[in-house]
């Protein structure tokens, strides 16, 4: 049976260092931590979970509460995020507990029940609102957490986010560089923090190019394929001229492409279309969708590392990740 001493010999470190990697990874230098983790994988070492948890009064479990409204559980982006989080948890010998909740008030009760019942050591928050009641609730209760996203006072809690402002700003510049001056925009409700930041990128991109902001080109709706379809259809029915369209999510962009096809306007030829997320079906669209990729592996690892630091009583710095523009035939 492989022991912690076997791992230490393989990695060329002390047993205490191996223990730190398993229990307090933030105290170990990254290169040493990677060497120990590699030795653990090579030897197939499995620490006794029950003993570790009793000693540290930990469950080694990350709590993730998924919103069930607006068909979120069928959104490919959320499935990709869960996959990335699962991979990162496996690397760090953690479990991922997924619960679902629709009502914001019930969401707070569920947080309390899971934490006080010693089901989880802390939480990952997703689908943040710009004024999110979960943040002050968790802070007041002293419950460790990390948010995927930011709120108005973004320096008061640990977070990881994708720079939606920079991403959409780059998309606008890309379209302007191709000669477009009438660029429509489909946005989820601006009460959602990611929607707010992406919309700011749209406005900043127009300002960069010296183009006026025209609110008739903007539609705010649900972040679904059906809503994107209806919003683009309305723009076309109203006869509002535009030669390009940016959607704040790939699902909305794919819905808009369907509306364009039905109106006899070919995406990529008659109207350029850009999305955001790079979900798997983006590359399979007709034509393939130009989009801003969220690097899911990087996001998952950053969220779990930040969560571990928060659970260990540290104050981890925020992480802002730049999306990657993926150029395909739709633009």
C-alpha cells in the first residue's frame, strides 16, 4: 500500500511537504506542488479521506448551487463549466456537490443548510447579480466562498471572472475593421453582472471607433436561443438597418442566425454575427460561429485554487481572464 512517505521519496520532498500539498496547498510553491501532485498520480496514492476530514474538520467538498430558471441546466455553457470544475476538483482531491435552486430566498436557506450540516466547506457562486444578496449573507455568516463574476463593490470578496468588457470591445473593433458601422447588440438583462460588463464593452468599442451609440440597435432579452431568435426577428421586422450583430452569449447568437436565415439574409455574407462563450455547437453552426472563447480549463482551475485559499483563511487576489476571439465564417 502506497504511503505518504513513498510519495515524498518520489517527489524528493519531506512527508510534511506532501501533507501541506494535500491540506494547505497555498503554503507550497507551485513548482513543488506540481511535483508532489505528479508523484501522487504516478503512485496512485489515495489519502484516507475520513481521517483527513476528522483531523481538519473538513469535508473536502465544494458546494455549487445552480440556478434552474431560464433553462440554465440545459445551457451548454453551464455543462462546460461543471466539467471544468469537476476536472479541477479531481486534481485537488476534492468532491463537487451540486444543488439546484430557483428562488433567491430559498437559495440563502439552502446555503445555510448545506454549510451548517457540514456537507460542504464553502461555495462557488455563479450567475451573479450586480447586487447579489448571497454575497453579504455569506460574508456575515463567515462562510468561505469564491464568485465566478463580480458585483458593484468587486474588491470586497474573492472572485474569478472573464473580462467580458475587453472581449466585446475586441469584437466591435474586429467588425469595424471589416467595414461595419451599424452593429446591433443582443444583451441579457443588465442586472446580471456578466451582461453589464459585456454591454460596457459594446459601448466602449463603439466609442473607440468614433461611432454613436444607437439604442434602436440594442435588444435586451433572456440569454436563450429562442430569445435571441425573437430579438433578431424583431430588429428585422422593424426594418432597422444593421450589417453586423453581436450577441452576449452563443445561444443568443445562434438564435439570431436562425432569424437571419428565415429572412433570407445569410450570416457571414449579408450580416456578420459574433457570439460569446464558444460552446461546442458554435463550431457546428451553419456557418460556423465567430465567437469569444471562455477558456474553461483555466477558469475551473482558477476557481478551485481561489476556493481552496478562501477555505484556508487566506485572502486570495481577484483573477481576471481574457477571452479569446475565435474567427469563423459567420463574421
